[in-house]
C-alpha cells in the first residue's frame, strides 16, 4: 500500500477504537491509547511509511506469499467471524486444498517482534528514571506502533500474500494500490509538504466535501462495513497471539487474491482490458472494501491488545510500589 493509505488506515483504526462498544475497563485502556495517539498524530505519515522508506525489507517482511499445493500439509487457520476476508475466503474452492509458503517471507514474525518491542520499550520507560540514558522516548514508541500498522496493512493487500507476480506485466498490484491512494488523497487531501493530514475538530483527517463521488462512494462502503461490524477482541478461534492472527490474515488474503484473479491467470495474461470484467468471482470494489476495512479492524485490534498488555503490567507495578 502507499504512503497516505498507510497513514489514513492508522487514523481510521483509532477512530474505530473510539466508536466501538467496550467493557468499562477496556474503554479506559482504549481511551488512553487514543489520547496518546492524538499527541503523536503529526508523525503518523512518516512513521507508518518508515518500513518502505528507510527499513526497506519489502521482499521478505512485507509479504507472506502462498502457492496452492495438493501435497503440502499446511492447514488454514480461522479469523474473527466478522471479517469480510474470512467470509470470501471460506467460500473459495482453494480452501479445500493445502498451500506452500515462500520460505524467506516473514511478515507475521515481523509483526510479532515489533509488538514485543513496543511493550518492552514502554516497560523500560516506566522503570527508568527521567533522564536515564537507556530510557526509550515516546517518539521511539510511536514510531514502532506506526511501523507495526504498516506491516499489518500490507498483509491485507492480497497480492502481498500470493506468489503470482502481479507487480510485473501491467503491474496490477501497483495500479490497485494507486487507486486506493487516489481515493484517500481526494477524500482527505493531505498537506503533502508537511506529510500530514489537515484535521477536523475531532482530530481526524479533514474530509473534502467536493471529492469525486466514486471515491466517496468507495470509502463510504468501507465506513458502512465497519460501523455495522461488532469489534471482536479475540485473535479468532484458537489463534493465541499476533503471529497466529497475522498468519491467518495472510492465508485469507491469498484466498481473496484468487477469488479476484482465479487460477490460470498471472502477470502474463492479465491485461489492462480483462481484469475489470472481473476475471474471478468478486469485483475490484469488493476486493478493495474487504482489504481496507479488514486492515482497519486488524490495526485497531493489534494496537489495542499491545497497549492493554502493557497497561495491565503497569498497573501491577504501581500496586507493588
Ligand atoms: Zn510495505
């Protein structure tokens, strides 16, 4: 995904946490995360883009590429039942088959390790005296959280989870991500020289009242999908942690990719003319709505759970004192 898409997804994840129903204790945790985010929101664009701009581990850590296989023994995991990705994936004939995973790819590991780093940094910050030379700064923690949102979002771009080479040929991968970026930059025009959004009175990206109606329609669909969706705290079925959850996300992204561009097609025979038909059983619009709305839900869930884990630890430490 592209730069402002990543930044916008992070804002929408926070907005989702603000709007969903939570228990009284979880609401307190969520509100502290929201407040903290708002203090750092000017750096979201740069931070969420850091993995592409600076880290540049695109070939292995922004992807988990799967290939259909009849012989492999890999099994599909489950996702929270509210996910569009899950609904579309479950109906895919490829779900009856196994798959292989490209051996150098490690997106779920990357997410799990950053999640640990965030919690470690927060703990160190809490334990160290002010001015300590080993104490991490708030900016460092913010950067890690924004980077985490990048890797999570990338897992929701189905072509990051499909071993077919859609960045070649007509570059369908780049084209579709470009369309999402155009829609977001039109509906929420950023201040590009300062790499940030203009804000509305609630602190979220300011909405352009005169955007292209087709862009607006697309993002409204994402909005409607999420506002009608219950926020499930669990990682889904027996998934025990962010690693399991991200592995499952990548599996259903792969299935979604094949529902959009079915077997028999790859970068050599997808043309500028044929892919919009669509070639598969879901439209480019449904493909986009599923990818983007599920990405927002996932960033919200991962951030919240990481934050809550730290906050629970912090509470224990303070009662000890
Ligand atoms: Zn990326």
